């Protein structure tokens, strides 16, 4: 089962870090995806996105990728144990999420 982690500003508090680490350990998460669509200009190059990737890797997640649902197939999200959504422009992100239909057989 995929897990979804939503934050407004990455791993900015000890409580968020603790909850994330617990979820990662309990669910044996090894593969995570950061949705970069919410930062329309910089996408995965945004410093906050890069920091989140470093943080997830430091939590012993073996693979951390970016996915931009504006240009990439959102069905790829089903390949990940953890999907990370961060702040940015939520309406921009919602616009593109609504445009894609996630179908899983």
C-alpha cells in the first residue's frame, strides 16, 4: 500500500520528522517519489525540493525520485512506497492532478 506524506514546508519540525521516520520504519519504505509540480518554475531544482530529497535519503530510503504530473505519467506513482507532497502552489498542482486519471488494475 502506498503512503502519502503531506507537509507545508518539508521536514521543518521535530514532530514531522518523527512521524515520517516512524512511518518509514513501520512500513519498510525503500522507494519514495516527490511530486515536483507544485513549484511550476523551478520544479525539482527548487532548493526546498532538493532538501526534502536529502532528508528522505538520510532516513534510509534507498531511492528518491521526482515526478512532475504536468509532463509525466502520474500512474508511475503506483511504483512507489511513499508519495511526498510539499507546499508550493497547491491550485497549480490540483489542476494537473485533476487532468490525469489514475487507473490501477
